[in-house]
C-alpha cells in the first residue's frame, strides 16, 4: 500500500510539472514575441501576372531596446523551404521576398520567422519570433475595368482583365449582350438595346464562375428617319430610310414602327442589319387619313413623323 501510495504521489507531481510546463510555455513565447512586432502586409489574394512572381511583404518593428542592432534576420518559410527576406530600399523596417509560384500552382502556404540576438545578463542569446501559417491564392481570372464607363446602344465595348476563355458571356443588367472573345485579356460586347439614362452592372459568366466588370451608363442616341414627313396618295409607294450613328450589333437592330392610323400605313418589319448603319424599306399608302408614325428603339430618342394619305 505504501509503495503504491508513493507511486501515486510521484505521478501526481509529474502531472503537475507537465501542466506547469504547458502553462509557462505560451508565456515564454509571448515574452519572446514582445521584443518584435511582425506585421504581414501581404494580401491573401493576388492577381496573376505574366512573370508569375508575387511579392510577400512584412514589417518587422523592434519593440525592445535589448535587441542587438543589426541582428534581425527575417525569413519566409514557404512550401516547406526557407528563404531570406531582403530589406526594402529606403523603407527601414519593411522586408520583401519575391516568390515565383510553381507552374500549375495557384496557392501557397507560408509563415514568417525572425531570428535576432537579445541582450541578457550573460551577454547575448539568439531568439526567434514567428507568425501564424498563412495562405495566399492567385486569381488567374479577373476583370480589371471596362474600356469605357458609358456608351450608346450598339457600341462595342471591351472588358480588360485576365483569364477570359471561349464560352464567356456578358450580362448587362439582366440582359445578355452579344459578346466576342478578343484574347485571354480582353472580352468585347455590344451594348444591348436597353432604356437609356441608367447605369447597369456588367458581369462576365463562364465555366469558372461569375465576375463583375463594373458599371456602364447607356446614353441616348438619335435614330434618323428620312423623309421627316409623309404625304402620299392611297396606293402610292415610297422608300423610307432609317439610320443610326453606330454599326448595328450582331443579330441586327430591330426598329419598332407604329402608327395611330394603321389602316392607312402598310410597311414591312424594320431591322437594320448587323454591321450596317441604315436600312431602306418601302412604305405603301392605304386608306386616306391624317396621323403620325412613331419610331422607337430602346436607347434611342423617339422620332414622330406626320403622315397624310390622300
């Protein structure tokens, strides 16, 4: 019984010693960390670049005069390898490391380790401070900006960015726009026929998800109709020309033509062909009457023509 009791006492002391060690250890690390303040200034997400090199930046500030001058040596431990960080020119406490991301890799994990010498009663001792494990990711698909932030209907606009691919679609507001891939860094679209005077968000949809390209304001434009008034006899025929200042987008531009004397006006559907700026149609007079012809296209000013059929 006494032997067993002695063993219990020994085990109890050992347990208390281990607990005390674990309680003291964080305090020791904390005291060591009070000598330096390490601030990681690197964004967690970076945009891909042609060099595939990304700069990791940190500020290492000495907060204790006991740290020996000139002994602070920051390192980065990334992908399991250690590399020295260099002091940024003219920046004092800023340190940098240019990391070349391995081919086919879009993420990396790292932490910063700083060694230094600290004054003690017996001279100097080497200490270390470090940061938590951090991840950085590379955006290989992103939008930088729209080529312009406002344009009339039918205008071709470029989206500048990176990682564009075949199959990417452009949405303006809630309306799909005719789009075309120019390159991996440029995607073009035609401003769709929509009400003018408003701002619309432009988004790119693709197999890799959705990204915002910014906002575009659709300005009003003028559609011209010639002649500016109609006077003709019943059964007569005459051409009408509809013109716009920009090339019609792919698929053509539909022109909505209505009248308040439908029995007096006979004419075909009006569509300005893709890539063209005008179209001519033939108007035929019906029953004698006086009224108006209304020409409307979203994004263009409405045109009203007086009409007289004799």
